[in-house]
């Protein structure tokens, strides 16, 4: 009877060991899958960060070009306005001298 109980206990222990091994293997597979996903997410975020950094650089470059163009255009408008005013003054002077 003692042998039978010992045998039953051994069989129960072996079943439990098998069950625990299966659970362990399942957990290991799940952990490996999670690790793979984590690596993929890190790589994806690195790519997105690099793209964002590049877009920031392009934005700064375009902003500088826009600012330069705006300043240059304002200077050109002021120059042309002054020139137009001078021409108007000359036309007025000629009109006054010629017509008067």
C-alpha cells in the first residue's frame, strides 16, 4: 500500500512537472513574442524620430528662406516706392514748369 501511494505521488508529481514545463514553454514563447514586438516598436520609433528630426530641419530651412524672401521683398517694395515717388515729383515739377 505504501508503494502504491508512493507511485501515485510520483505520477502526480510527474504530471505536475509536465504541466509546469508546458506552462513555462508557453510563457517563454509569449515573452519572446513580446520582446520581438518591443524591438520592432523601438526600431519604428527610431525611424519616426529620425523623420521628425529631418522634417524639423527642413522646416527651419524653409522658414529661413521665407524670412529672407519677405525681408528682400519689403526692401524691394520700399525701393520701388521711393523711385515712384521721385518720378511723381519729377512729373509734377515738369507739369508745373511746363504748364505754368
